[in-house]
C-alpha cells in the first residue's frame, strides 16, 4: 500500500508565493503555553527549558539520566520541532526529594530558564496553546503573502503537518517522502517494528495520514465550510464535542466565527459516532482505506475526534524587503506548517 500526501486539497487557491523556510533555527520560534501556572509546591518539579536544535524526547532522556530516574518520571506536554528555537515545560516526578541541582547539567543548545514545582503530573496534551514566531526569507511576493495570511484568519484545514510524517529534504531542499509513512507502508505489509517508541510514532503517523485523507475528501466534496447533519462539533480550544443532529443557522454562524468546528476521526477500535450526512461522507472516504482502518483498530488504538478546521489567533506579520516575520497562536497539537501551507510554498534550506 502506498500512502500518498501530495494530493491533499487546499481550502483556498493553491499558493504561488515562495519563501525560504528555516534557514536558521531561530527562524522558527515556538513557546508553549500550558493555560495554568505551576503552584510552586508539590512532588513534581517543573523546569522551563529553552532548546535549539534539540529533540524533545532526547532532552527528556538526558534529564532522566542526569537525575538517575526512570524515563517515565520525566514528562512533557508535547513534542516541539527539533530544528527550531523552542521553550517548553518538562515535569520530573520526585516525591519526597529536594529540589534538583541542575548547575552541573550541560547539554549543547539547551538551557534551563526556570525551576519550580507543581502538585500534578505534566501530561501529554496539556499545552493549551503554542505561540509561533516564524521568519520567512527570500519571499517572492510579500504583498501576496500578506493577503494570504489575512485570509487565513478565516481558518485553515487542521491537517497534521509534515513533521508528523517524518518528511526529510534532499540536498536541493526538496521534500522527500516521510520516513514514518514508509515504515507504516511496510508495517501494513506485515513487517514488524520491534522498537516500541518507533512503533508508536509510526502508528501515530498512519492514523494522522488517515485523518488528513478524510479532511481532504471533505474539501474535495465542497462540504468543508458547511456543518452536516450528524456532525460531531468540537468546541474551539478544547476536546469537548457534541452531536449536531440537524444544524441550525446559529451553529453554522458559530462555525464561521471559529467557536466550533466539525470533526474527523482519529481512527481506532469501535464505530464512528457521527450519523446522517456526516456518516455517509466519512464512510464514502473510508471505503478506500478499509485495510488502514482495520489495522489501526487491531492494534488497540482508541477512536477519537479532531477538529477539521483551526483559526490562527493573534496573527500579525511585518515585512522588510524580501523577509517576512509572522506570529500567531494555535491550540496544542496543531501545526504552524498547516497555516503556512495555505499561504506560501515553503522552500527548505538545504
């Protein structure tokens, strides 16, 4: 089975403006916002870290090694881009122990900016928002890019970004097929992946690919901007959703304003909860991917929902010659590259 990605539809016109992306790590800055403040007390030590060119999971491994703790004692709300400058929280479970002295901990590109405590574990998915500041260079048409960014305030498809699929780039900066999807193809063909962490990453990529397929199909059917009967609507900024048996003008207005969004399945065992027209659309798309659905259910993944549309908040940009810097905030788990995808063709530095 071949897992293609190049056919996914755009909400707006396919962009023609080009720009150089991530020429330097500092061209892509991500700052995590949890939505709560650590209490300053408790058995979980929270550290606020700035890292450059550092993988989140690898940092967690090094922290566990330095603290002489099992890896499960070190947690984070989400993985951040490696080739970037990022700031995020790590939680270290140390019941009954004094504050850890990190003065002797050294890791290239990584600095501890703050240390405090909290009374609850830091869990995956707890980042309420991530704030991005992105510098795009060699922009071919800054005015057109500015207009596209303005249009993106009306929302963009909530696609999983290229990072999820392990996309790499050749010497000319051109994208090649994501390694995680290549492994997923081999897994679907019966090849086993022994490494548990790698297997989980590949399964996540496969499920994300199927989600993107459903979103793209809805775009292709010209049903993306309309709430369908039987849709599961998710409240923006949360994981809470409710079934909409028959959409009203009020609910459609809430969708246009970014208060709610229809959802698509993150596939797993069990049946999809949508009904009526929403179910027909999902079933029509899913018939092409019966094997993928069956595989994801067979490995025990739970069925979840994810909003099909996101709205970049606090979106601002400024241009200087052929350089444009844009900043915006997205809910945790959403990809800045999915916003940029609607606006500009990104050329990755080799």
